[in-house]
C-alpha cells in the first residue's frame, strides 16, 4: 500500500496544493469511506443513491479505494431475490490510529484499527512533561519506539492524536502552554519527527470524547464532562459534536472568577474556580491545615512540601480524616460552580472524571448536595450526574477516536 494514490487519500483536504479535480475526488472518496464506516457492508447502488453520486462514478471511486487496500469486495449478498449485488466494506486492519495521552509524569498510548477495535494500550509509560525541547524530543522518541515495535502496524498508522493540558488550538496545531517555543505549529514539528500526520487536542476535551464513547452515549444532546483533577477542565458535547468555540479554547471552566479572594491562579488572574476548588487547591489547603495544627497520617511519611495531590487522594481512600474533609470541601465548592453549568446548558448528563472524582463518595456526595442546594429544581431535574468509571483510559480512547475523526470528517 504505497505510492501516490495511497498517499493522496491521506492528504488533508485543506492542502492548498490539491488541484480542483483531485480535491473533488478526494472529497467523494472520504464520503464513501465515511458511509461504509457508518453503514458497514453495502452495495454500489446504496452508496450511489445515498450519496447522490452516479453509479459509474461510485464504481470507479470504489475501485480506487480497493486499489489502495482500504475497501474490499465481500462477495454477493446472501439474502433477497433476483440478481444478487456485490457487497463492499472497509478492511478493519488496513489502517491504524495512534492516540497519545500526555500527563505530568507519564504517558498513555493506544492504538485502534479502522473498525475502532483497541489493538494495543500501554499505560503509565514513565515520562516527565516539561516545557523544554528535550521533553518534546523524548515524547517523539517514545512515540517512534511504539510505532516501530510491531511490523503489523508500523507502516499503517495514518494519524496521530496527542492530548496535552492547557490551551490547544487543534485547527492551527499550536499549543500555548507546552512546547510553545517554535514558530511552526507543534503538530507540524511532531509530524516531521514521526513522519505521520499529527493533531493535538486539549486533554479534557479528548477525555470527554473518550468518555462519551466508552459510556456508549449516542444520540443524546447536551452532555458535559468535568475533569476534576489538578486543574478543572470542561468538555462540552452539543448535538453529538464537541464544542470548541471560535479558537478552540471553550471550556475554561476552571478559570471562571468564582471567588472574591486574593489567590493568584496559574493563569495569572485572581479568584478563579481553580484557586479554591481543584487538586491544586487541595494540596495547598492540606499543607496549610497541617501547618496550623491539624493532623494526618501523611505528615509522618512526607515533608510538607513533598505532599502531592496523589498522596492526599490515596490517603482519603485509606480513611484519612483530613484528606476526606478537604476533598469533601472541594466537592461542595465545585458543586456550586456546577449548578452554574446546569443553569447555562440544561444538560442531560454531567460526567465527572479526574483524580478528585476517583475518591468516589468523598468527593461526589458533597458535590451532589451542593448542586441540589444551588440549582433551580426545574432546570436540574432532568440532569443526571455520574462519576466516570474509566479514568485515564478515556483520554487514550478519546485521542484514538479523534484521530480517526480527523481523517474521515471534513
Ligand atoms: Zn485561572
């Protein structure tokens, strides 16, 4: 599966070098592939009628897709009367999509095939995320090592999607918080290092996309995903599509000026939701409580400055009273902010993921009580609140599926 015809299919439609005819044919081929992806195996007649492409043209385009190994003739239909037409469908293992979820201290990598079967997932690969050239190079090396590992997928990965925290513009390919030291967009730099078309996405949004998939949420409108972690992120799904806003920065829930305090947020502003209701705020308040005389099992294990969010989460799960109390307080504050979301969106479902949500009822019960207290009953009544069951895996799934989406959708 090499050569120009094969490469042509994977060219971005936005590529300015495409001629008019090539562009139109590529558009039609993507339409056909999308249709087969949605419908499964089907006949030329069905494709032609549904997509409003003449039968001879459909036939010719299908032949091109067969030639590059994406589509197969699956033989004659087994049911029906009269002349039995041929069935055409996608080949599951013809291409693969690589998803990379970058965290502060590790990376998760996943691979799906054309049929969205999970082929491989590797979690917790050690990695230190820093805004440096060497950290970026280490990420590219890690990706290349994964790609080169198996001959089964080595030359068949057609898209890479990378989740990064902070402000990310998936359309321009620029990341504004990490790896922002080149003039060129980050996705193009990673493409040069891996040889594969790459996209970047905000980690919460990708996780939201993964959650919607893993929870089998289909045909439901107005779904929100709150990533309650070190920072607070929000993914919004409206009419089955992720909501991006004009420049891709929608969902900055954590930076709504919710508190009238003097705490400087990591964004540079004062009083953001994250300053009092986030994993970062949890660590801060935990240290302050210990300093002012409260006790916790953690003070015998770590010095004050070494206590991390993960230690407090773990302590809460081991019944540490101070950890439980402070996580509950954060759940209550976040619940009040979530009632704002309910009033704004009147959502069907709000999913809660991230490290804080992993403490279960310690976080979720105070949050629910607060939502009940601050939301207008009529607006809130149809909103289901649910804890995520998938953790970081949702991030990997989200990135793999978005990679596929980028290829098929225009
Ligand atoms: Zn902020």
